[in-house]
C-alpha cells in the first residue's frame, strides 16, 4: 500500500476544496480543479448508472446524504428487477440503505478494522481474532437480506472502480 491518496480520496477532497486553481505547462501538477473537471468529463463516457456513483463520491461534502441514498435506492430497484428479488418495495429500500451504510463505513465497528480483539480499550491487541468480523476487519453484513445487501455493495464498488479508472485516464 502506498501513502499516495487514491483517485477516490483525491476526488472527495477535491470536492471539499476552495482552491480551484489550475496549473498549465510542462510539469504541471494535477490539482483539485483538474480532478473535478475530469470527473465531469468522465460522466459523458460512463453508463448512466455510473453518474449516480459519481454523485455518491461527492455527496459526503457536496450534495448531501439524501441524494446519495436515493441514488442507491434506484440502483437497488434496478437490481431487484433484473434479478427477480422477492423483497417488498419497502425492504428493497431498506436493503439499499444498509448497503450504503456499509459502503461508507466498511470497517468492523468492534475492532475498528484491525481484525483483533482490543484489550479493555487499551491500544494493545489481544492476538485473538475479533468475534464480530472473524478477523476480516470488515463490517459484517446482517443475516436478513444478506444476499441483496451484498449485491448492492458489490454494484457500488464496481461503479466506483469504473469511475476511478476513467478519471485516472483523463488525468494522465
Ligand atoms: Zn472486527
């Protein structure tokens, strides 16, 4: 793992910035404005569903949680239709909301993603695998609607990867 921020981290911070200057000429660095513009351009080259992921990327600072939630619900609706889920309308939305929470906060809340039990809140790991996540460090997906939630999370991750690939290409 490198310390360099990922395209995703760079995009999120670019949307929070007030420093929207550009550098031109040889040796110019990619600044916040470059990332924002690249994301705007990427939207034209991605399928319509990816536009929702793009909104999702920016939402923590710009558009707000509600927009993101609604985009994720629409995505879940498409999946439900395509794959013939038997969930009620309301439960498709609930599964979508849970998937979004998981996507935004993927670390296991018990061990903060470390994968080991923490001894009495001390910053010492016990060496025993965390019981909540079985050592994976990932937030466990609840049993109810498990497969549907996992499917929505996978869709969010796939779209994020596609968006990152296009933005990275534009910034080269
Ligand atoms: Zn854990």
